[in-house]
């Protein structure tokens, strides 16, 4: 059996399988109606994510990844179709969801300390007293290796540290679903590797459902249990690939495995096809 057919076979079982669903994206499309011509960014996306899964999303630049995440986060409405979170249609920012945006610099408040930044969203959560808030903040900062930095201001920290504050803020919130939109695009390669391992260890520990958007193919294969490959805009799902690497991943060992190379080559080839405008026959 060839490498390609092995991957195709596993991909066939990736979506729509039986079992509980945390997040259901059903026939979702988004057309931006601006002052000029309307832009059909996303045409038809359908996929399901099981509770506790870590799913990566890759696709060419401008294919609608951020648009998809904003619709899932309830920050805007799809034009057609719907997003269903634990059985409830999303029509505004849902409780139990946290988002880590790419531009962490702009997502932290410079006049608040690190601890205050992490604590802020907790104040909107019902039934959490001050003492518990402090505890959650301390635990989250500890988890991202910033226990010592609570009293500092974001602008006193390096880019990688600021990104860890943004992750701590999401973690302290104890979300059921964590959305991450190219969160490591602006950090150096070494910090990026550390943050990838941090996400996998937090995911293991917290059992949270994670949807992770990246343009980095190796990162998607290293992190994900599945990689959903999107076509160029107007976007449809090109392929849903199961990443059948061992759960225990390590930057050196995992990335040097033959299976890792096969999977990354496959995803790379599909993205190249997507960039050339390839679409599934039924998608038009
Ligand atoms: N507010 C908006 N108004 C009009 N068009 C928009 C708006 N936001 C995004 N678009 C368009 O929708 C398409 C998808 O944009 P989106 O930001 O979702 O892509 P992306 O996959 O996240 O890109 P990148 O990889 O560069 O982050 C693009 O053609 C973009 O120009
Ligand atoms: Mg984007």
C-alpha cells in the first residue's frame, strides 16, 4: 500500500464518525458585504470536533481561517449554515470558550499587570470569588512558566513571554473549547517549539477541546490529532487528515520519524494544490 493511499484511508474516517460532538460546523459560509463588491470568503465548511480533540486547521493565506474562527467564537454570524457548540447554536460569544489571537501585543492591556490581565476575563465568569480568581491566575501563570512575572507589565516582557500571558489568560478561564489563531506566528523558532509543547501539555492536563489555526505545516502535524486542510477562498474542506503519530510527542524524536515526514509531505502537497485553486469536484 502506498503512503498516499494509507493517508487517504485514514482521512476517510476522520470526520463524521459516531460518538459525542463538542463542536459542529454545518454548511457554514460567510460573505462579507462591504461598501464595494461582496467578498465570498467561506463557501461551505462542514466538520465536527469531538470533546477533548486537538484539531489543526491549515490553508493558504486569505482562505478564511480567521473568518471561520470568528464565526465559531460568535464574534460574527455566518451568512449560511451554523456553528453548534455542545448542542447549542452559537449566536454570540459562548460561555466556556476562550480565544488566543495572533496579535497578542494588542490583546493584552498595557496598563494592567500580567496577573491583572490574566484575571480580567474571570471577573465576567459567574460564581468565582476573589480568592478563587487569585488561585486560578497563580496556577495558570505557573503552568506557562511565568509564576515570577505576575507583577510586571506586558511591555516589560519579551514577545514569547507576552504570548504565554495570552495563553495563561485563556487557561485560567478554564475553557471547554480553546480557539487559537496562528498564535505563534510572531515568535522565534526556539520559543515556538517551547510554546507548541506547552499547548500539548496543557491540552493533556486540562482535557480541553482545541482548534488551532496555523500556516505552518510541520506545526500542524506535530500538534494535531487531525489536520483539516482548507481550499483557497471561497473556502471548502479539501481534506481531513488523521495524524496517527504516537500521542507522546517530542520535538526531536517525533519530527525525525518517517511517518511525520510522510504526513507533512502529504499536507504540503495538498496545500500546494489548494494554492493552485484545486477544489473537490462537488465544491464548484
Ligand atoms: N472585514 C472584512 N471585510 C471584507 N472582506 C474581508 C474581511 N475580513 C476578511 N475578508 C476577506 O475574507 C477572506 C478571508 O480572510 P481571513 O482573514 O479569514 O483569511 P485567513 O485564512 O485568516 O488569512 P491569513 O492566513 O492571511 O491570516 C480574504 O479574502 C479577506 O480579504
Ligand atoms: Mg488569519
